[in-house]
């Protein structure tokens, strides 16, 4: 299951910088993950200071 970014996102961009497939982009109020590109590696979750990305 692809990762998704919750409303806890503070739009710092740390997740996007770590994504190996460039599946993360800046949205209107938070970053978003393209589910078709996500390879479920967890790099975004590890980089996020607030734990916004998850695959729950």
C-alpha cells in the first residue's frame, strides 16, 4: 500500500528530498505522494520530523 501524508505535514520538504523515485510533490497546504509512483520504501517516513507519511 502506497504511503500517504497526513494533515500533520508541516510542508518542510524533508520527505520529498529523500524519495528515491520522486513520488512526492508540494501540494496546496501539504506535500502529496503519487500512489502510482510510490515504491513503499519508507524513506519519506524516516525523514519526516513530525511523522506525517504512513502506509496505514
